[in-house]
C-alpha cells in the first residue's frame, strides 16, 4: 500500500512525495482505530558528530504487519536512557510485532507502542528491559534558517546497521504537505522543515541534525523527480520540527489522549474499508465498502462480509476511512460500539460489537 503526498508548491503533473517507511508486501489496509497519551522529559545526549560521523541515540525499527501480510522498517530517536523512542506514526502503523535495534550498543529489544498522533505523524515506542542507552542530543529548529547545512540520518532501504547519512541544506521552513493513500484517505502535515538532503524509504523517524550536532527535526517524507516552479528536477525531504515532535511525545508518555492522540492499546474491529466508487472512478454514495474482514474478528462474528457497506459507527454517519479511524481511536479494547451496514442485497443491519486489541492506526 503506497502512500503519496502532494505539495502545494509543485507544478501540476508530478507532485509525488513518499512517506519514508520501507514497506514490504502490504496487502490489507487496517481499519480499526486507537487512543493516545502525553509528557516525557527528554534526556540530553552526548555530542553529535556530523558530516559522516557517528550520532548517538539512533535505533532501527522493524515491524511485522500481521493483518497486512507484510513488514516495515524505519528509524527512531532515543529520548531516554530507559528506552523511550520517538518515531513516525506511519512507521508503526498496522504493526503486530515491533523489534528495535539500538545502534550504539548493538542490542535488539522487543518493544511496544505507547501511543501515537495520527494528525502529526508522531509515535512513541517503549523498549522492554532497556537501560543506560545513549540518548540523542535534542535541540530546536526555532533558530534554523534557509541555507543552513543539515545532515539526515536513517535506515535507508531498511537494511539496518550503520545509519545512512544524507547531507544537504534547509530550503524551506513552515512547509505543508498533504498525504493520501490508496483508500482515498488524506492528511495534512504542517510546519515542516524542507531540505534537499536525499532521504530514502526507511529513513522515517530518523534525526536531522544541524552543523552544531543537535537534532532539529525528524525525517518524515521525501519527494524525487518532480518539477519546481523554476527547476527541471530536484529532490526534497521533509522533517517534523523536533520541538513539536517531542512536545507530542511528552503528551503521549503522560497519558493525555485527544481527538488525534491515542494512548495504550488500540481498539480493533477487524475490517478493511474503502470509499464506494462508481464505474467512472469517482466516489459514489454514502458509507464505506468492506474490502476485507479478519477471520475471528468482531465484525466477522457480527456477520459482515466483503461487499457490504458500513454506514454508521456509534450513531455517526461515516463516508471516509479517515472518519471511521478518527472515531475508533477514541475507543479502547473492551469498549462496545454499534455499527450499521447494508449487505449486498440492500438489506440494512446493525449490531453491537466489543472491540478487541489490535494494531496501531
């Protein structure tokens, strides 16, 4: 499942910007939601050597996507010596198992997702039985200027090991991009740092550091081979300002959920949905078409099948996958919800479901 981002700066025709998690064999998009929390004290790390040197506080993140029959790889930033890791939400989205390798000590840890912010593409992962980890040197992008030299670190290609590096300059601040996936969902990321550092799939969640060796941003998206207004081709990377990312991480760790932040285990119905479409490809009608049902899940037990149309969730009419996700992430495993749907023969149904624990959204 490829996710594309379109930026308002680009000329029409070739505006593709890819989220940077390295995804393999993703087949079934998850559709259940989750809930989030806030407040972590970020430990000060040792000094960072840029320009090809080593940077402490970087981890490789590998996830299994059990319901999507695939895997993903990304990067993370060590916030505390006990293993609180900052990364992108899209790195851990849909995971059913997470393993994290600390680059500094070479150890691989089992991990759990503490919480995530869908709208900001930020997540926190907690390593199990971790201690005395080297932490990243966290700075701020508030003093950053266009033209400043930066170095991006990550896990390019998802191969692991020594972090990949990409040098460049800041070419824009306060950028906004809109990400969409195959289902027609879209989300807007704002206030981003734009750089010409050549970011690659797998770099998601990695740090961008300035010339003084402090982390000023977190890699989140990249584009290639598109036309800018006065350039024939270029490559652009986008990073979330680190002060924004760590503020959200603080909320997550403190346990403060919101409309976009989910903390703890994610409620799961076990259904994949997509907008209804006409023969001409445009969105048609209300509700969401069921494209897949997880065996043994609450929706299968309720009788939903592929081809049915879900029309409402707990009394709210739904017409986009993102709206359904936003509703589900306010729930927790064990909560009961009522859904309405229409089967392939046009018969209306409703049922009360008890959510189970599922993958992050």
